[in-house]
C-alpha cells in the first residue's frame, strides 16, 4: 500500500492510495515539519551497520520514517524502546543486539556564504 505525508496550512495529513485515489487516514498538527509532499512509499529499509542522520517525518506502529537528504529511510518500530518525536533532528544507529540508539542532532548555523580570498 502506498502511503504519503502531506504538510500544508499547519496540518500533517497521512494519506494512503486506494483504487488510484489518495484517501486521508489521519490529520494532526504539522509541528516543525516543512510544507510539502513526503512520499513515504519510496523509503528504503534502514541499514543496521550505518548511522542515519535526518528529520523524523512519520512514526506509526510498524516504522519510523526519517528523511536523510532527499531520500527516506524506514526503521523498524520494534527496534525502539520509545518512538522519537516527529519533527526532531536525530542520529539513529544500532547496537550489537540490533536495538536502535538515538542521539539528538543540532543544526549547524553559518554566518552566510563563504568567499575565497
């Protein structure tokens, strides 16, 4: 089943495709997510040997969806003790037992464009 996330007007709308039509499943507040369409069905499974850094865009009973750059990664929900907050910037890695470990990331701000002298 295809699933996507639509962020607009301060709302977060979870939609699924049924018979060629997108149907709303859930509507709540968008929080820190930027407006746009997030195609969750394009998410690839997480590589447990690597660390993923990015924004958490969706959490459901089966998975935790994270945007890393322009792609999406889905982590198994069962690997987490507590689900991360939607809209948070997280670094997710895995320990030897396959359990997910979370670390909050900070946004790196710069003063502007760098110039060569």
